[in-house]
């Protein structure tokens, strides 16, 4: 089996999951952990069907701890995905660093531990990734030995996977949890028996839990304190056997102890009035729990977490973990397409699905908001515009608010024969109602390539996820509506085309900021005047509808003052007074000029605006140092003196707003010099081409602010 050598869109090269047995992976993981004294870890392999990492084996902790990340998209913001995608070692040195770099993981696992994630890759192919963790006492930096050993071990594992793929070895079954070596021999057995007898005589309760929280031993004192016979405790999870301990808050202490490898404790009330103290002593193979009566306790706070077995249905805390992880991810979604992409990246892999469609209602019809994973996108679009009276599962779930799960095509066709007549190539479906504030927002459809059973626990998790998706979708729909309104308003306020005037060439560009509402107060205009033209460029403070509306008023005012024949300094003074009279409490920078091409000159007035650039006919670029006054809207008595500049045929005048030269971490003088160099190099280009060059440099790709650009040239 040969892996692909180049990944899509600059991503890491990917390969199908290597057909290797789990014993090899388990042994390799155990060897890595032993050498660097890590206490847990896991190996992920790339799926053969999609850019998804699937957990193959895990060691040192219950697999349920990693339930939200059993299957993760290669683009997901988690350490193993970053390691595989970017082919680099990812190090997280502690709890605070985890919260800063990977807040989603920190929300679900808010415990002190260090983590390293590494790619499992040959020079040509990425096969997956590995992570290992250490207790919270680990130093904040990784040692050279740890780094070198783990890097070498992952490299060796990648070579083994490559060889196994070439031989097409069949997978072998093996438990996913790597255990500690067993102690054998008669002497060990006798010693264990004697130790158990001694412990059984201790005056306080003592029990032993394995990594999954199952009781392996309990003495008589523990049984008496808890109130449950020993034979009913053995082999069960403590919180499952003792009803009053069945609380995720208590179970969190168990989880915290295992992850941090630090002693944890909590106090719990055994009804009706006995308070018991539980102290948890962790090791890499489980926990020892000491139970005593709590002294002097009236009401105490509680603490704790739960865990299920690797193959068992998820426990209550695992469900909470998955929901918390999703909630953290959904806070990052802004628009509707962000929600669609996030569901595809986060929920589809975790649920074992292959594709997703988001539907919503508008004007009595069903509309497709977006899809990911369908081989034929046009297939999904045929459902766009379906009446809300149609007998389809998407419409029914939207109207009723009740989820629907179809584990096979036969079941779907039995209930919805018409739906079965349009096969989509999938074999199972989960239709989740998206309810926000008690009303339906839409429907989320997860599709599966193979028949898929939906047990009760999975249905509960998916339904909970649907509620979180609904909240994000409601917010995104509102954002998109506001954005559409704001964008339409701004487009209406800016000139659609520049007027054609004899003796003057002009070109303009406007780029919205890449963050926020993508709307601001930048504006420009070109107005014919007797014998020439007047040009203006400005920037109203703020990035919202108010700024855009005020921008429109200023542009209209400048055009009106120009039309009645006011001189440049008068236009600026009149506009300043108007802005103050409007009482908007916003400021604006502005540059206004009157161009006289017949006499080769331009008269300019400036109000706190960045200085323009002038490309002379000899190819030299000059930053024009203009006289000026304060920002518009500050001082009603401010004056705006003018400066006359020679503007010979062949010259190019560059007017711009500060978004063109301001970038995080870049000195504004350096940015202005770079703009001048680009102007000098491309100044002979047609103005439209020159405008594209000036706004198309890499620094402008990530824009915190809007960019407006106006170019003027007097032909030779």
C-alpha cells in the first residue's frame, strides 16, 4: 500500500490506515512510555477514507477519558492533529499552557498534566500521530532525552507501519489498554494473599480501583462504611454500585487523580447524615482509596469525574465531556458556513459519520445551508426549497422537534418510501432537530457509509450536540443577516464606478477587514469640476453600521460642497462642522484635493489622514508632507490649510487609508517604505493593474482594518 506524497492545500501527506496488528502498536507505545516515564499515551492512525485520525490503542488511562477525541479531523485544533498535519512535535508543558493553546481540551480535562504529541511519519507519508502525558509534577520544559527518544521511536514505528502496509498484514485483535506486566510465581501469589489478609484487618476502609474505576479489592471496613457488601462491590465501578456516589462531581476527583498522578480527596454524604472522607492515591495501574468518617463536617463542597470502559457505552461524564468539547468549539463559529465546517470537523469524525447537511426553514420551505462530505454536492441541492408540508424526514424532524435515527436504508424506505427513491449512497442517517429558545432553527443530518446502530447513550449525546449546534446556528444566522445588511448598505454608499474625465485616469479598490462584521467607514469619491476633478478619501472611526452610515453622509456632504464651488480648505471646514453638528461622537480622517491637469498641479487639504504618495515621471516616489488640521469631528473652529503640489503628466498620485499600511508587528514607517517600493516597481502598469498590485501584497491578506485605495494619473 503506497501513501500519497503530497497533501491537499499544503496539508501533511496522508496515507490510509496501515493494516498493522494492534500488538505492534501496543508494544511500541509501552516502550515509548517506559523510556520517558510517561504515565499515559495513545497511538492514532489516519483513516483510509478521509483526513481523520482514529485512536488505535491507548495506555495508562481509561479510553473513555479520550472519548471526545476518539476520531478527530486532521484539521482539528488539538495536539495530535497539529502534530500529524504540520509534521512537528507539539509540547504542552502544563495546565495553564493547555488552557491558552488548546482551550477545548482544557475545558474537558482541567487537570495538571504535561503532554507531547508527535507525528508518525516517513519522509514521504504520514501514518498518524502519538501522544504521551506526564503527571503535573513534570518540569514545564521537555528534556532532550525525552524529545530525542520519542522522535526516534515514532520514526521507527512509521517505518514498521510502512513495511506492514507493503506486506498487507491483516489486523489482529487485542485489548486497547496496555497493561502493566503481570507478576507470576507461587511466591508472588502467597505474598498477595497475605497482604490482603493484613489489609482486611485495618480499622479504616480501603479499596483498590483499576484504571476503569472497577473495584478490585475492598476490605470489611470499606464495606461497612459504604454500606454495600464486598461481593456486590467487586468488579463494579464504585459510583455504579453506590447510588449516593453516582455523581460526576465525585467522579471528577478520580479522573483528576489518574491524569495528574497526584493525591485527590473529597467528602460525600452517606444518607441520612454520615459524612465520609475519600482519599485517592493514584498509580499508573489504578487507585487506592482510603475511606474514613469525616470529623466535624456539616456541609462540604464536593469534587469528582467518571469513566467508562473502552468498549462499554459512554458513562455520564463521558457524555458531558463530549458536550463540553463541542460547546467550546462552537464558540469559535461566526457565520453559517463556519458552523457547517465546524460540525464537519468536530462532530462527523467523533460520531463515526461520513457527511453532514444543515437545513433550515425560510418562507415555508426547507433550505440547504451547507453540506460537507457528499461526493455529489448537487444531490443535496435538490432538497433546497422543499415545502414544509412534504413527507420527508428532514421536514418531519424540523416540524416536530423530535430526532429520527435510521440504522439502515430498509428502515428509512419503510417509513419514507419517497425518500428511498432518491438514494444518496449512504446506509444510515441521524436527523437531529436544532432547537434554540424553544423554537426550531433547522435540522442537522449525519450520514453513515455503513449500517449503524444508534444505542440510547449515543442518541442522547447526538441530541445534546444538536442543541448546541442550534444555538451556534441561531447566532450565525443572525450574524449573516446583519452582515448582509451592513455589506449592502456599504456597497450602496460607495461609488459603483468612477466617472470618466478628460485628462485624468483613475482607479479605486476597497477591501473589507477580514475580522468582525467586515464593514467600516472607509470611503473615497471622484467628482468632476470645471477644468479638472476633485478627489476625496477618508476613514470614519469604527466598524459597524453607524460608521458606514456616517461615511455615506460625509461623502454626500463633500460632493455637495464641491458642487457649489467651495475651495479645498472650505470643503474640509464645512465637513468638520457638519460632523460635529450630527453629534455622532465619531471622528474621521480625510484627505481632499482639487486637481488641475491643464496646469499640472493639485491643491490638497488634510485632516489627520496618512500622507499620499506621488510617483514622479522619472520613477522616483515621494511621500507628500502636507499641511493639515486635526481629525474631523473634534474641534469646530479648526482650520485646514492647503498645500499645492506639482502633478506633471505621467505622475501617479496614491491616496489610501491606514488599513493598507498597518499590520500587527510591522512598523508603519517600514510599511510605508515597502508601499513606495511596490509603487516604483510597478508604476508603469495600467492603473487597474497597479491598484491590484498595491492591495494584493501578503501583508494585506490578514486585515484588522478596511482598506480604501484611490489612484490618479495624468496621461503623458
